[in-house]
C-alpha cells in the first residue's frame, strides 16, 4: 500500500513541475516576476511532495550523508597546492624535453643513418 502511495506522490510531483512549466509559458504576456514565481512555486511544491515519499526520504537522507562526508574533507593548504602545481609543471616540461629528444634521435636514425638523406 505504501508503495502505491509513493508512486502517486511522485506522479503528483511530476504533475506539479509540468503544471509550473505550463503556467510559465501560458502567462507569456504577464509580468516576468509572476511567471518565474509560478514556476518556482511549482518546483518547490513538487519537491515538498516528493520528499514525503519513500524514495524522497531516501534521497534526502543520502544528501544529508553526502554533506556530512563533504565536511570531513581535509583540503590542502595553499603551500601544498602551489608545490604540487609546480611539480606537475616541471614534470610536464621534463617529459616534453625527453619526448623531443627521442623524436630528434629517431629522426636522425631514420633519415641520416638508414635513408642517408642527411647533408
């Protein structure tokens, strides 16, 4: 029985969103603030109705858990961030130079030694 009620609540929430969007477009000649207000009201009512359902409660519980996990994150200091960024930049330059050197060596081996096209 609760599952059927949850489905009705979710369908009602979808209907409220669709009604809000339809009202937004049907009030085309009205004041923009009124149109946006009707749309936001439809979305808020839909969210409120959806949160009373079982899946809505589960989603709310998940969001609260995600927020508490987000607060546990230890962010790096400015110094750590700058050092990591400089290390990445340095490694990109070094690898780029290494690949350029391999390209020059392979060019020399292919064109000068094998094909003897060098000067």
